[in-house]
C-alpha cells in the first residue's frame, strides 16, 4: 500500500525528471544556436539546474522526515517546486520568442 507521502514524493520526482529532460533538450538546442544565444541558454539552464538540485535535496529530506514534521515539509517542498516550475516556464517562454 502506498502512503500519501510516497505518492507525493513520486509526483514531485516525476515533475523534476520531466523538467530535467526538457532542460537537456534546451541544452541541445543551445549547441546549435549562435554564441550569444548559447551563452544566454547556458546561464539560464545552469540556474534552473541549481533550482532542480535544491528541489531534489528537499525531496530527499522529505523522505526521511518524521511523521510529525512531514506536513510542514510538504508545504516547503511545494513552494520550492512551484518556484522551480515558474522559473522553467518563464525561461521556456523567453526562448520561444
């Protein structure tokens, strides 16, 4: 039987994996772009990768949280995820202009 915590972690992990896969595609596109565009892509992708690492660290911490602290940690993890997704969506909209 899967717990609510496990379901939450799996959902967050899937979102993180999906964004990381899209970032890899953006990196490949940057390789094909000119030098100025590549520098812009690289800087943004690096920033997003750092946010992704922070989200992964929070998920790892969440997995090991005690029963009485995981509700609070779930809110923190959601905030980190939301900021990461917002940053990613902004970056994606900027490169499609």
